[in-house]
C-alpha cells in the first residue's frame, strides 16, 4: 500500500510526504477518518514512505511484512485462539484482509477472522506485546512504526500503557493511531498526538476508482458514487448490493411503520417488542450496523424534507415505502432527539446491555418522536 494507491486525499498525501522529506516526523500521530475514506491505507502508505525515505529510495519491502512496521487491531477469542488473543495470533489473516480489502470495515475484519457475534478489543495483553515490540532494535537501524487500527477499541488498561509509550518514546519510533471516532480516545492520548483528519471522498474520486478498478460502466459508477456518502467501502457494498443492506431496509421500514401505527393502535407496542426480539437475535455487531443505517436514513429524510434533494442518496428497493411521504415527519423538532436516542442505544449495545430491552426502549421513544408537532 503506497501513497499512489490512496483514493483521493491528494492534498493530505502531499502534506505527509513533505513532512517526511523535511524530517518533520512526529513520534505520535492520530489519523482520523470515517469508515471507508482510507485512514488505514493512509497510515500504511505513510509507514511505507518513511521506510523508503530512510533507505534512500531503495526500500522494496512490502509494508505488510516489513520487520520494522508492526500492526495492532481488535481481536477476540475464536476457534483458532482460545484465550488472551493478541494481534500477532491473526497476522496471516490481517495481511490477507489488507491485501484484498484495504478500505474494509471492522465488521469485514471480524468476518475474516470468524469471530461470529463477538466484539473485538485491544486489551492489556496487547499492550504488553506492543511495549515488547517497540523496545526491540530496528532491523537495519532506522525507524520503527506501530500502527494501531480502530484505536477506540483499546481498553482502559491498554490505553494507559500506550500513553507511557507515547510520553517516553524511544528514539526513531512512530506510533500511528487510526480511528473513526477520536472522541472515544482518552484525552491524555489525544493531546499528545499530532492529529490528521481525512476528508470524505469526492464523488469523482469514487466514480473514477470504480471505473478503473472494477470496470464499472460510467453511469452506474456515478450513481453509486452519489449514494456512497463519501465512503469507498460503502460504494463497494452498493456495487455488490450486500444482502445485509437489504435486511436493514426491511427492518427499518417495518420499524417505522409500526411506530407510526402505535399512536392509534395500542397493539402495535406488542409488534414493536416482537421486532426488538428479532433484532436482538442478530448479534451485537449487526445491531450496531443497523443503528448506524437507521441514523443515516433519518438524516437523509431531514435533508429531503428541507429541500436539499441533491444531497439525498438513499435508494430503496421496497417501492411500497415512499421516501417523500416519510420525510415530512423528520424535521428540526425531532431529529436531534432521534439521533441522540439512536446513538445512546448504540452506546449501550456496545457495552453489552440487554439488546432487547435497549431496542424496545428506543422503539417506544420513537413512537413519540415521530408524532411530535413541528416547532
């Protein structure tokens, strides 16, 4: 993965290369980017360019196998690793994942390692391994780089040990934290890192990549790019029309329809409880993905309601559900509260709360919020 392989982000690429060329290499960096914009590929490209620069342009080693580049990522127990898992246990799977799907999500990664409905984490055992690796002498001298992907998945114990590495860095060591949500990192780590924010990808960047990489017809590529919300990973999902997206649409439409009916039909509460029970059986990672999908749906409805139709990318397979009829119910009077409740539900599910109770509570609140009078 080199800078030349990065989709879009040309200004940032130039900025990072110039920093290395001029010797401005912060020992602790934080790469922040939404899912599918390329924060992980950018971190790998940065490490690769750093190794090439220090070798006078002669480095021809793959950054995924370079002995001076180390990787940390969320892991959990599986059929392969029964206890105390660390990233090294899944190194073969990691390299395959990056080579085939560098813009993949955390959920894609979990699918690769076959952890089922478990949630991965970066724990204290990982922190001990990180300290050990960063204390080793670099191969052929020079820099050592540690890339921590999905750094928000670090446990408190791991974060505190990493903080010590950042506060007392060894000579020529670089730690790059990659995150989709910097707010979840402890402030003491964030304040000690130089932060790099990645923009959402332009429609042209996504369209051109789909055409050149996947031989997608120009019209279809433009349509997908418009719906992708600046995420190349989302664009690939749309290209393949992932079954999970169709399932999310079915769940969402059933959810809001029943919530609307609850005002006049008290039996609808029973249907909402049955709906919550169905979703709760899907596993926590799927539940979190569905809540993210729902949040996007409500925000798209708000844009449609306020006339910003050029920014609306949602295309539904269920033609019986009319987006234009739903959108007027989402406005300034309820969008903030709806968003807050969905994010709160996501927070509780992330922390292993009873999903059925969380989703039932969210559904009951939604019945009230959908019928709020406009401000």
